[in-house]
C-alpha cells in the first residue's frame, strides 16, 4: 500500500505538471505570467525563513530570480522540449529518491537532512535515467541524436545538481528550525520545497549552454 506522504507527492505532481506544461507550451506572455506567479511565491517562502544572515537571504533572492529568468531563456532559446526534459529529470529524481529511501532505508548521507540516505541518492539517479531515456525514445526531442554517453552524463549531472539543491535548502530550513517552507502544496509543503532542486539546476544548465 502506498503511504500517505507518497500519495500526496503524486497528487501534487498530477496537479502541478499539467498546469506547468500548459503554460510552457503556450509561451509568450502566458509563460511570463506563470513564471512571475511562481517566482513571487518562492521568494516569499524563502524570505520568511528565519535566516539571520541578511547577505545570504538577499543572495538567495537574487539566485531565485536568476533561476526563473534562466527558465524563460531556456524555453525561448533551446525550446520547450528541452525545458520539459530538465523538469522531468528533477521530478523523477525527487520521486525515485523518496521511493528508494522508504523501501531500502539504510545509512544516512548527512546530518543536514535526516531523510537523506545513500539509497535515496541511488533512487534519485536511477529513476530519472529511466524517465529520460523513455522521453528521448518516445518524443520528438532531437537535441541529443540518440541515447549515448553524453546524454547519460547530462541526466546524472542534472540529478546530482537537483539533489544538491535539495540539501542546500534543507540546510537553511534546519537553521530556520522549520520542516517545510510553506503549506501551499499537500505533501512537500511549500512551493519552494517542491522545486528547490529545479531552482539549482535551471541556472547552471543555462550557463553551461552559453559556453
């Protein structure tokens, strides 16, 4: 039987994913309004964390803003299919990590996040690898000519960055002595909790593409 927490995560994904896909496909002003709405919620959730260091808090706001701007330019320059792939990998990184963590458990990876185990890291690498390969096989996305070593490294890089982003946010939540950044989404809690990995992945992928 699927536990309640996983049910909530799946339910929130079933709501957020189609909603996001609609605005990404629509593009133009619709996508800008969508990003702006999510940006305001995310910055609010970050700003209300009880972080004593004002420099870190301000730097975080600028980083979040840059992340959302990067998402816009990735969609405009690389295409919606590429943005879909990044989001898909981040979603399955979170899902695979949660499932492996619950089933296998095992030793903890770090004290920063009590639920972060080595099994969770492994699940966060396996699930997006499978999902990414299926996406390439059954979509019209051709930025990668085929499933090869370069594509595998791309998936692993995004998955690792997503998990690092989750750890960084967990660290600041721990310092602020809170479990969730908000209550807007069943299961994960805040919107920031749901997209923390993606916020780290997007700007780094954007900068890599500029090189």
